[in-house]
């Protein structure tokens, strides 16, 4: 299932040292590929993630937006922004909107 694969990549990303940029980029690419295939499945996954997991996925919000070109995806990001106000996702959401155009 997609949710399980995404959570595995997030766990991998969490375990990577902040200075190991190659490893971080590798995880980003995996997340982008997984979450850029189908808008509805991506939205379903985002709804299942907890606050910490959303924080890690937010690192690639804009890349996913660029590939999906979906207003539904942007709407879901806005819902996550409201659901997890402590994450300060506004700038990520705005950038994702910009990448759609």
C-alpha cells in the first residue's frame, strides 16, 4: 500500500543526519515519486499522516505540486496547514501554489 511505502521513506528520512544531503535528497526523490503518481491517493496518504510525518513530507510539497498540477492537492495542503498550525506550513503551501502555475 502507498501509505506504508510513504511511511517507510519518512522513517528513513527521519534517521538521516541533517548534514548528509545525498541521503536526504534520495528520500526526497522517493517521496516525490510516490506522491506524484495519483492525486487522490496522495490526498488519502496526507490525511493519514501525523504531525511529524507531515513536517517531513512538507520538504517536498512544491515538487509534488509541480508534478500533480492539482487544485485538490493544494486544497489538501491548506487543510494540513489548519490541522497542524505549529508546523508553520504557510510558506510551503504558498510555494506549492506558485509551482502549479
